[in-house]
C-alpha cells in the first residue's frame, strides 16, 4: 500500500475507570488486528467498514465485552480517524458508536448521541 495515500484509524478508552469503557477495533475493511496491542490500522482511502467490540470496565484490567458493532464510513487519504462510543443511558448497555476525523472531530460514520455532541 502507498503510505502517502493511506488513512489511519485508531481506537482506545472512553469515560472514567468507573463505568468507563473501551472500543477495540477488530478490523477495518480487509485489514485485521494482528496483535492484542494493536490500536491503529493503515487503510486505503475509500468506503469501508470498521468492526469493533465495546467493553465496559470496572477497573484498569477488568473489562466485560458487551457487543460487536459495524460502522461504515469513507476514509480520505492522509486523514486520521478514531472510533468512539458512549452509553445511550447510564447502565442500559446500549451505545452510540461513531467514527470521527481526528483533526476536525467531524463525524464520518455512525451516530454520535445528542448528549455527547454537546460534551465532546
């Protein structure tokens, strides 16, 4: 892949340790995670789908996987994106999941909740 034409997608934690969580990218398009520590994918530009798992955490290393999600989006060359998640309502285990451009914070895929739009 021509790295000057690539886009990057990454994942990480959200929230605080108490009722915080983690979004883990499993794959983006045809690129699959090759290690437990991998948080970033280099992908070609174009339409693609991010596959991720959502976990709630009660401590640094105690996270309970809750759901798998798919978020379609269109990647542009030389852009960096991050996948984000937030609980719709505290304690209900339903989530808003979206992908945003890391530089502009513009949502490029999924749905960002109204509550989170004001906060993030």
